[in-house]
C-alpha cells in the first residue's frame, strides 16, 4: 500500500483525514470525491 498510494495520488486521488484501519487498507477519494480502498492481498 505504501508503494501504491503515491501513484494513486499522482492520478488525482486524495487521502481523507480518517483512516479506519490503515494497516489493513487505505481509504482514498477519487477526483470526484467517491471513496475507494486499496489493500494488500495475503
């Protein structure tokens, strides 16, 4: 996730201030403000 998040940000994603479980997944917002999550598959 740490490697993927900067790429998502470069494409316009924003990170909201609240992250419910940042070690398990990251909530991001697309440029239109819709939330989506990134995670690592085990």
